[in-house]
């Protein structure tokens, strides 16, 4: 270990007060001011990076939306009509209560409600079969027309059930 007495004469060594002053000055110069972004070495670069990230994120969302919309608009009109029927039926069924009524209510309404339920189930089955056949983008007008007819029949049955009071919204 180095001893100051070996290298310095006693009059060259700083006294206690001078040493404290020197160390305070050193500490002031080495201490960094604590700020909100003190853990970041370059706050401006950090802010630019965050801004670039937000812009990139928004641009990506915009690009995805444009591509999705262009793909949907590129579909033939008959496919869009079928999708509109499907979404209308789904929305209609979501706001309607379940068609399965309590046993007491079924007895009061008789077999008419059961017949309507059977009709809806048969139409659903026919729609599903036709959709399975046209999954490979078969755009034959006969199949598409039949599919639209089935959709409109199902919607008409549901509307008739509401009009007749068989089901309530």
C-alpha cells in the first residue's frame, strides 16, 4: 500500500479542510442530476424511438386494414351477398332468445312451435350442406340462388315467429 509520507513532504499534503473541499467538488462533478428520464442516457433519442414505434404501429394497422378491405372488395358480388345473409341471420339470432322454450311453454303453444323449430333445423342443415359443397369457391348461379333462398326462408320463418308471438324479443 502507498503511504503519502514516503512520497510527499508534510507541507505538501493538504490539510483536513482542504481535503473535504476537494472531495465535495469531486462529488458534485461526478453526481448526475436525477431527472424523470435519468435512467436513459439520451432522452431525445429515446423520444424519437418511441415516436417511430408509434408511427410504425399505426402504419402497420392501416396497411392491414387496407389489405383486408381490398381482399373483401375483390370478392365477387354473389359471395358478398351470401356473407351479408349469413351476418344478418347471425345478428338476428343473437338478439333473439333461444328457441328452446321451457316444457310448460311448449305445451301451451302446442306443436306449432315444434314444427317451426324443425323447419329451422332442416333449413340450417340444408344451408350447411350447400355451404360444404360451395366451400371450394364454386360460384355456380344455381347453388348461390338456392343458398339465398334458404337464407331468406330462414329469416322469414324467424320473422313469422316473432310476428305471431311465438317468441319474444
